[in-house]
């Protein structure tokens, strides 16, 4: 939990989760910077440091705990999904209002992430979660497989034209 102000109260929305395009010799800021090169007021680096870091390619809501990611290029899904990724959000344990407990689709355009949208949800009912997605993989059959460590299940998601 972080604060946007020095010695301030913890903020459910800080720091955002990052998806980064990892490149050699780049620094991604943590723990001194997060989000769009925001300097952590309670743990700043050297002056100007955050401006030298690589900003995230895209962010996801804070404390949703992204654990697994897979790209859909091998999935038997419609063509508009082929360049996208699915991320398993395991879910929060330290937010005032729980969040996560779902799969999100990271939409790509020209090789860069441009949007995050819900793909499968429903594990969180009110403030109680009956399931927690952990990882996602595309199987040899082209379906998406999702592990859940709360329900102890593996789900198979496949595209059906009908």
C-alpha cells in the first residue's frame, strides 16, 4: 500500500500494477517510481530519477494482483483476439473494496497495449470471492485454460461461433 503524499494515508489505487515491455539496460522505476513515472513521496530516488525510467506500457488497477499472462496468438479465437493477451488477476487482499478475481484482456494495436477490459468475471460476489484465477495458458487444442487456487479448479474457455 502506498500514498500519493508524504506520510499520507494508504490509497487503494496506488501503486497501479504495471505491464512493461522489457528492454535491455532499462530501469522501470520500482520502488522509487511507479505509474507514469510518478515519484513515490515516501521512498524517492535521486532527484530527477523517475524521468529517466521506462514508463509502463499500460497499467492495471492497483492491488488486483496480476499473476498469469498469456498471448492469444495460438488460441482458436476470432482474429481480433490474436494479438491480445489475457491476464489472470488473482484479486486483492488489502483493498477497502476488493477488486480483481477475474481475467482481463489487454488489447494490442501495432504491437503495443492500448486498452484493458474485462474478459471473464464473476469470481467476486460483493465483497466475497469464491474463486481466484492464478494462471492462464493456451492449450494444444486452442482453448484457454485457467487455474483457480481457491476453488481448486481448472477452467477451459473456448470460442464457439454459435
